[in-house]
C-alpha cells in the first residue's frame, strides 16, 4: 500500500505570497492527482500528473518520479485560494486512489 | 449542467437505524465511487462500481451496502452494523475505471451524516 504524506499540514500566508504544498509517496505510481476541497466540503480536481509539469492559471503542479515527490504551487495567492489541498496517488495496475490527509491553506487579505 | 448530486447535505439518524445516501450523476460516466472522510484522515474508499449491476468492496466496506441498478445512480446504505457511521460521505464518478488511476474523478458536494 502506498503511503502518501503531505506537508505542511497547515499553512497561513498573506495575500500575494507564493505558495508551495508538497506531497511524497512511498511506492512508484502511474498517476498523481491534486484536489481542492472548499469549506463546504465539495472537492474539485485540479490536476492529474504522470510526469513533468502542468499549469492552469495561477496554479502549477510538478512531479519528480525518481524522487517520488510532487509540489503544488500557487502564484499571487488570493483569499479565495483558501481551502484544503489533497494529494492522491494511483499505483500501477490499480484503479483505486490513495489519499493524503490534506494541507489546509489560509490566505489572509 | 452536468455534475453529481448528493442528497441530503445533512443527515441525522438514531443509533441502530439504517440510512440511505443518494448519489446521482448525469455525466454519462461508467465508474462511480463512495468515499468516507474523517477529521485528520485521507479519504477512504467504501465501494466502487465499474458498470451497472456490478460493484466491488473498497478498503472499508464493512457495515455498508450499495446497489447500481442504473448507470446514473449509486446509492449507499449505512447499516446498523457500521460501528462508527458519523462522517462526511463523498460520491464520485469517472468516465470509466482506469487501471492506474488515469481518469479524473468528479466529486459530489457530500453528505454529512451524524448518528445521535
């Protein structure tokens, strides 16, 4: 079973700051997902990565397969980015995802 | 608008009662999932279904049951056998069940179940 660890668990920053959230996993994977959960509970998929880097607006996700590590970056952070960010991984040949416990991000105006 | 709906948003039940949580999707997705979320823990898979009339146990299926009679619907029943049912329950779907988790999962808004 893959172990997924996220850091930090909680992060508070000022509006405009560059944010980095990290995800490490223990066993080689075929795909890694970044998800965003807002205070109401609903979850939105942000990225799915199997290699390299993806960008969407102010969000950037990178993955280093050799180091078993992924990062989610937010540029020019805004209070509406306040949410819990969740990393999830899928092992080769397995359709199920293993989820991290999430990073709670709070952006102060 | 395509999406996933879950109802109700909040649900209260007395200990010993069964309760059914609704999940409906109009995305024409084959695969559907039920997850449980507890404070300080990652989402855990309860059941998943690849196709109508077929479903598989996830990591924590004890005390739960599901059915998949229609492609659009995947209701979850929390039975009295579930020892600690108070939690936030999330339903999700994906276009199909991809080995290697290569398909994006779309999530519903969730149902918060409280056992009194």
